[in-house]
């Protein structure tokens, strides 16, 4: 299994997925809640309408769309996990 925590562009996601094709059983891309944009309802579900927020959200949404399309078309073992936050050290107090 490969877990991607740093991919920020669709071309990078394509390159990673291409390099891993046939070599791993799972490729997990860490996405972001920003792909949904402002929340109309909390908690936000996968079925909620999306309006990606900012460059970060727009790029992460494009990565997610590519990986999901690839999984449907090719049976690629790619998945995307959406986090609500990445607190780092400050969030661990």
C-alpha cells in the first residue's frame, strides 16, 4: 500500500498512479474537505453538492476526480480519503 500525503496537482497524481500501476494493491490519496467548499450541512457527506474552495480545493478535487475515473475505467486500486483537518503539532495540545 502506498499512501500519498503531498500530491497537489493532477499531473503529479497521474505520474504517481502510472508509476504504481500493477505494482501495489492500494494507492490512497489524502484529499481535503476543501473539495466540498463551504458546508451547507454539518457533517458534510460524500453525497453533498460540491463547490471546491480556493486553488487547493480545486486542485485536490481534480486529483480525486482523476483517481476515481481511473479506478472505474481501469480497475486501478486508487482511493481518496477526505480529511476534515490537518492539525499538526498545534492541534495535538
